[in-house]
């Protein structure tokens, strides 16, 4: 039996076009996953901050640390919410999570094609999370003291779960073999 012919004027996409479309899809998927993670952790800290009577305290502290090199963090408890710091930090936070989501999406696409790499990629994420908490503890100890490390850890786990849930749904063929 012969293959069906395409209608006149319609050509099948070239392999390079298909590859470019796949790459674009993966990066878009990663950006969406990253923004879901960033939004999850932002909502978590909005809840935590509001329950403590200080809405937007966390992004203000983190923005002050990042953009003003900790100026005013001698006594972080006295720091009042700053819309400028909240917006600047939120922008950077979204960008970083978008990049991390893009990396995660690409790695999952590799794991879909080569399941033997899946466990290594999963292990990489676990090590990355542990490394983040360790570096944050060492480098930003005053910030963690102000924000409480359990809240940071729970926020990161919630963000990772949101991203993993989204990416898992986008990669239904993913199988991880040790």
C-alpha cells in the first residue's frame, strides 16, 4: 500500500522546522512551569506574611537584600513593605523561575527519550534543592532568620510540587528507571 499524498500546495514540515517547534514548545512549557512555581511560592509567602500581620514583608526583605545589598536589614523586623522592592524582586523571581522551568522542561524531554537518565535527573533536582537551602543558610543567614527557614523550605517544596505536577501532566510518557 502506498502512503497517502498530501493535498496540492501542502508540504510536510522540514525536520529543522519540527525541531525548532519542539524546542519552542519545551521552552514555553518551562516558562509556564516556572511561573507556576514562582506564583505558588509568592502566594505562600503572602499567606505567611499576612498571618503575621506584615503583608509583602518577604519580597520586601528579599528585594532589599538583592537590590540594596541588605541596607536596612540590620533590624529586618522594622522593615516596612516597599512596593518598589516587591515589584523588582517579583520580576527577578519570575525570571529565575522561568529559566529553571525551561531547564526542567528540557531535561524531562531528554528523560522521555532516554528513561535511563530519568533517575539521574530526579537526583539532580533533589541535590539542587538541598544545595539551595544550604547556600541560602550560609550566605543569607540574616534573611533566613527574618523569614524563618521552615517557611522557606515549605515554600520551595510547594513551588517544586506545582512545577512537577504541571510538567508531569505535560510529559505523560515519562518513565523513570533507576
